[in-house]
C-alpha cells in the first residue's frame, strides 16, 4: 500500500510539473507576436520527387527565447521509393508532435534540410512536451502563424499589384535600364531589378508557339505573383523598350564625346 501511495504521489507531482510547463508555454504564446515565429518546412507533396531519400518529413515553427530556441515540431515517418526521376516520399504513420528546446543559434534547416541533417541533429535537444499536448500546442501556433501571415500576404498582394500597375509609366520616364537580363535556357528570358525597396523578377517564355509571362515581386520575407497577364506583358514590353532606349542613349552620349 505504501508503495502504491508513493507511486500516486509521484504521478500527481509529474502531472503538476507538466501542467506548469504547458502553462508557461501558453503564456509565452499569448504574449508573442506571430511575426517573431519562423516556419521551417512545408506540407508533404506526395507527387514531388526528391534527390535524397528521407526517413522523416519535418515541419517546425521556431521562436528565440532567453534559454535557446523553442521549436514546435511535427515529424512524419516516411518511406522513400526511387521512381527514376527521384525519390517519392509516402507517410508510414501519423505525425509525431514534440515541443523542444534547442540551443541558441539553432536553425530549423538542421531538421528540414536533408543535406544538413545528421545523427547529431536531435542530441542537443530537450523535449519539453510530446503527444496530444504537443500536438495541441503545435496547432495553436500554426493557426496563429497562418492567420497572421495570410493577412500579411493579402496586404502585400495588393501593395505589389498596385505598384505593378505603375511600373509601365515609371519605365517610360527612364533612359537607363537597371534591369539584369539573362537567357540561360533557350526560349526563356529573365529580367530582374530592384525598385522602391522591392525585388522584381520577370520571365518571358516562348515554347510551342505560345508565350508566357510571369512577374514575381518580393519584399523582405513576402512574395507576390502578379496574375494579370496583360499587365505583365505590358511590363515586359516596356522593359525591352527601355533596354533599346538605354543602348541608344549610351551610344548618343559616346558620340557626343568624340
């Protein structure tokens, strides 16, 4: 009886410690700006092919804290089947969730990048919680992160599109082209530059008698793809015209110096 009573006391003590830990984590989540979290990994695409086989598929949210890096981890055991163009990954079982404390300076790529991950990746890790509790915490962080970034993305999409609408007029006022042009693949032309604190990547593809235009605008960690095909085509033509204008202007300046 005495042994059983001692065991019950120990279990109650462990439960209290676990509850205290969860309460601390919960308080941390409540007072943390979602912008401070970093997301590593992405949902597994079962149609994708990978160059390297993997044993697990990792997704993780990280937050720097005074004692190190707090990591909310979702680890899915997978099998790797080679299908000619690479390895296809398929889940073997349900994801495993853990709340971990990692050392200062730790980066999620040590888990999510198979080329950086080693057997030592999990040795400098303190597991704070696992199972259903860790799963609930992970989902709470994921929901807060996605809600915040969906809002941020929607705002940036509008900002990027509004700016893209002004680009043709801005280019017509220029005489010198600051766009870098590359043609690494036949039938594909890339232009890139920076304007108004944003990076612009413009692509023109011509294949099978069909043209395709793509414009991606990036700022900090945000990225927006402009879906207005006619606008992107107009921007591409304006960039091409600016390149011609710039070369003529440079030639004119050189002739004046003779």
